[in-house]
């Protein structure tokens, strides 16, 4: 891994940070400190995309 470009190194840093964040969010959710993951966000995105398609 010593021959990675700075961009590749940064990509892995971000990937690792996101993995840590996901693990922490799952832990908090399991402890009941967060509401369950809401699929509403996805629906909103799909609605906005479909409304753009119809324009």
C-alpha cells in the first residue's frame, strides 16, 4: 500500500471513516438512542427524481 497516490490514500481514509460512522450509528440505534433508519429519505429522492423526469 506504500505506492498509493494521495487520492487513493484519501479515498481509503474516507472509506474507513464512513465504516466507523456506520458502526457507531448501528450501535446507537441498537441502544435505542436513535430512531430506526427511515426509508422515507429514499422515497423522497425517488419522488424528486421522478418529478424531474416528467418535466
